[in-house]
């Protein structure tokens, strides 16, 4: 039987799906936000096998829910530690945005090495660079942690499988706009791909209680590219800002379920990576 491909129009603001194109989304009321997406009828949904043997959660009685919060992963990077509210919360989903070349990948590879050195294995998924390129950057930054695992892949189902196998202390995906699911014919970076890939990654991270960092591209206006629903799905949204040809970078929290959004981290970009600046006025 021939495969049937259906066309849907996804709103980049609210993420809802429509059968036909319209100038205005009937759900959120925004104009010119519907983007075409193609979906195969025979696409295999992401299930138990592709998501690393996940099982449907069972409901818990309120008294049976552990009252003690999970212990945060404390980082040696004092500025990032403070912006996150005192460390990384297990199972949290954190979206990191910023202009190209601003230092997102550098900051996160240093964070990955920090956690690998002090806690356990870390899985760094690179969807935009090869493992060799990541290795060259790590060498330049003086990082050589055996427990830091690099996975150069863009296929969601294979990434989920590796997360289930490795069960790391931290997962970093760079970037969420570059990965895609084989269950959809839409191109990587489309509204439906970004939304669905992020949803499955976050679901597995929370099920396994693994913190997840997602790197996101930004638009010309400085907003994180993709559906606005992406920012609602995660627990924290961090924005890295600064001039590419100046040394200093500012990291601030746009959203944080586990800490204040009033904190700002200051970093200096050096040949050894992103260095925290404890006293910017000095």
C-alpha cells in the first residue's frame, strides 16, 4: 500500500496544527505564523523501543511522593551556578539561546567536562559539528575527561536510544533545531520537528531524572527560533548575550522554575574558554 503524506500547517507561536493555511492562527490570533509541515501516515510513532525502553508512568498518591527535593549538581562555574539558582536540578530541561558565535557551545562543553569530572558520565550530542571538531575545541580548552562522551548524530530516535543505554548524569543537545525525527517528512528546524523532538527529549530526561540542556538558535529579533511553545516546555530559558568581537558575555535567565530570574552571570571569553568574572567592576 502506498505511503500517504499529509500536509499540516503548524503555528510557530502556539504550536497548534491546522488542516489548511490561514493568514491568522485561530488559536492564538497571531498573523502569518502558520508553516507547512508534511507527515507520513505510516510513520512509526516514538514508543517504548525508540525512547530507551520507557514505560507509561503510574499515578502516585500524594503522601507517597518524596518530599525531599533532588540534590542539585553544583558546578565549579560560580556564575552559571548562580544563574541556575544554585546548580543543576536533576530532570530539569534548560534551553540556552544566543547569537551564532557568542559562546554557547564553549560554555556548555566546559559545563559538560565539569560534571563529568565531579559526578559521572555526560553525553554531549552534537548535531551541527563532527566529533573531531568537538575534540579539537576540547583540546584547545584543555579538556580531556574520559567520562565526557561525544555523540555526533542528528536522528532523534538514535539519540534517545543512546541516552537510554548510557544513562548519563547530564545530556547536552547542540542544537535542537538541527535534529529531526524519521517519523516526519518535515525538514530539521521546522516548527513541528523542533516541537516534537524537544518534547520527546524532555520526556525521556524527566523519566530518567537526567538534566537536559538544549541549545537553541535565535532570530534576527533576538528571540529563540521555533515555536514559542518550546519555551513553555522547558524549566529554564537562559540567554547568552554580548558583542562577538568583545571579550565579555552576559548570561541571564528569562525563565527559571528553580531560581530567580534577576541574576546575571558575567563571563570573559579567553583562549581558555568562558571564564567567570566574579567582580565586573574591578
